C-alpha cells in the first residue's frame, strides 16, 4: 500500500461528508419552506371559507335588491326579542302596482322603486325599529315597544312617503301602499304577528288602497267566511249566475236612448239579485275581478253588436276596475273581444274612475293602443276623487260622468246647492269632452242639467238597470215615441 492512499480516502470521505450535509441542509430548508407555503395556503383557504360562509349568511339573511334584512332576519330578530314581542307592533306594507311597473317598465325600474321605497321607509322609523323586505312588494316593519298610537302614526307616515311620486328612469311614477297592523300580546310568536298583519293588510286592500287597517279578532273569523264566499263566487261565475244588466243613457235634450251602461249583477239562487256593492270588493281582493270583467266585456260587446243591427248609433259603456286595467293582458283582451264580437271600437266606452288616474303615465300607456283604435274612455264618478279638470287635458278621456252625489245637490227649484255641476259642465265642454250626469231621479234635475248644457243623462227617472232580455223592448219603445234621427 502506497502512503498516499489513506490521504485520498480521507479526502474523498471529507468531500462526501461536506456534499452530503449540504444536500441534507438544502432538503431540510426545502421541507421548512414547503411547510410554510402549505401553512399559508391552508390559512388562505380557511379565510376564504370563512368569507364564503359569512357571505352565505349575509345572503341568507339579506335581501339583495334593497340590502334590507329578509324574512329569516326578521324571524331571528323576533326570536331575540322573545317576551318583549308582547309590547311590539308589526306593520306589513304591500305596494300597489309593483307587478305592473315591473312588467311594463322592466325589472330595473321595479328594483329602483324598491330601493327608493326602502330609503323612504328608513326615514319613517326610530333607530331601534327594523325594516325588512319579505317578498316581491312586501315590507315588514317591526317596532319594538310601540303601542297603538306609535304604530298608527308610523303607518300614516309610511303611506305619506309612498304616495310621493317616484322617479323611475326619468319618469314620474305614482305608487300607493296598503298596511296591515298587528299588535303584540303575551306569548305571541312572530309568525302570529305576521299572519295577523297579513289579514289586516287584505282588509286594507279590500277597503281600497292607500290605507292602513289594524287586526282584530273579528277579522280572523271573517277570513273563514271569506274563503267559503270566494269558493261560492267562483262557482257562481262557472254556473252562469252572474248576469250583465243594462241601464240606458239618454240624450239630455230629447231623452232618446244613445247608450247603455253594463252593470254586473249576481243572481243568487237563495239571496236574490245582488248589486255590485255586495261582492265587487271581494272579487277585487281575491283577483276574480279579472275573469268577471272579461265576462262582462264579452257579454256587453256581444249583446250590443246584436242590438246595433237595428240601432247602429248605440254604444255600450263597460266599467273597468283598477286591477283589470293593470292586468298585462288587458289591451289584447279588449281588442280580441271586439274582433270576436264584431263590435266596432267606437261603440265601446271604457269607464275608469278617478283613483285609477293617479298613475297617469301608465294609464295613458295602457289605454292609448285602445283609444288609437277608436275605443272611447269615460271618467266615472267625477268629483269624488282628486282629479282636476286641467289634468284631463293630458289624458285620453272623451267623456266625464258627474257623480250622483252632485246631482242630488240640485234642489227642487232647480238651483244647485253647490256651483260644482254648472262649473264642471262648462269646463269639460271647453276641453271638448262630453258630459254625462248620473243618478237622475227627478224631472227638475233632468231639466236643470239640460239647461246647463249637459249632454247625456242616466238615472232611475229613465230606467233602472234591467236584464238584457228587457233591452229590446226599451229600445223599441224609444224608437216608437220619437222619430229616429238620421244616422
Ligand atoms: P257606476 O259605474 O257609477 O254605476 C252607476 C251606479 O249608479 C249603478 O249602481 C246604478 O245602478 C246606480 N244608479 C244609476 N242611476 C241611479 C239613480 O237614479 N239612483 C240611484 N240611487 N242609483 C242609480 P250599481 O249597478 O249598483 O253599480 C255600482 C258600481 O259598481 C258602479 O258604479 C261601478 O263602479 C261598479 N260596477 C258595476 N258593474 C261593474 C262591472 O261590470 N265591472 C266593474 N269593474 N265595476 C262595476
Ligand atoms: Mg260606471
Ligand atoms: Mg259612476
């Protein structure tokens, strides 16, 4: 063995040791780096998951459009309040026209309306009150520690702010609200408050919009009755127990029949002939008015098309309620009925009330395809709402019907106790509108209105509303009495 061999072996061993320990160190360092990176990744994932969870909780409790709490949020708050719910009040607000606005102006306009309503609602409440959105057009306001007075005042304020016009895509749009109020009591649960407020809200709606109604026990009993009456009404429509009656409108100068108003009646097998005051509000509440209105429109157009074969100047007026008018199919429905029955559009007058005209823009939009075809439009019960005659200028109205309450003010010597009737005839004429007076019961009233220039008269003095079968005889007698004018 040469002397250098151990030296070489020792050197190789030293190099191997140095290289080996450097590699091990590198590996150790890599493992630490990897672990640190892994840790960072896990932490990041955990934060992400936490964020997602928070987001999920937020979404589960919040309404995306308005940012308000939703039904679950309200329920949680109710649970938090526990026995304190006994001293709370719940206001349920429903918005009229939300669906129509959504349908006619698009969802973004509907969302904008909801957001504007939200900020106005927040103006109406105290700091510890809770405003939530429950569904489409329904908001709930939970007012802890609020007795009858505070709840009623808040409801008034809410109705006030909802009444103010909304600016939707640069258009001024009117909406209205209906409110149900429920007060807490010992051991009440939030679900019970919600149910009671809901019943009260239906009552507010049945009484017409723009009002608040408080829940009471009688209401709960009424609901069961209402349900069976709704079932009975539906069956009556299917069985043909609803009938269209007609009341003539006569020319104020010669009392010749010029038109007929279609008026719905329920020929009840046990209770006799029921007027609209007995059932119309209920059909508006449960939505049956849309089907009932279609039935009246179709029947009236069909009958009149037949009577016009002998009396080609005859027209027919059909009442249209707010809910029917805002039904998305309304325009197509009217056009379809005219086409199916062969009644010319000029022979149909649609009667709408002043309250409907609050939503001026939408009404013009809904009615203009029809008035463009020649269908006429009358403003019914004029003087009972808030319209001013100057507003009529902007509306597609052909006729104004002075409400019976003003005709009743014409005293026996013919002088009106209020100057309204004479003023309205003059103003309406200056706008080129036809004027009809309703509810004429005496010749004094008829003569006074004729002298004031009223165009047409309608009332028991000439005829009560009668079934369709009696109309041909009335028209024959009318023609026999006076020579028909040239047509
Ligand atoms: P309206 O459209 O103002 O109809 C006139 C009402 O006055 C009718 O009451 C008619 O019978 C009554 N009337 C007419 N002349 C006289 C009179 O000389 N004296 C008295 N005391 N009353 C008179 P009716 O038929 O009970 O209808 C009440 C309301 O119900 C109508 O008022 C109308 O708003 C609504 N209505 C009637 N039929 C329909 C319908 O088919 N659809 C809709 N949406 N509403 C209808
Ligand atoms: Mg009418
Ligand atoms: Mg009327």
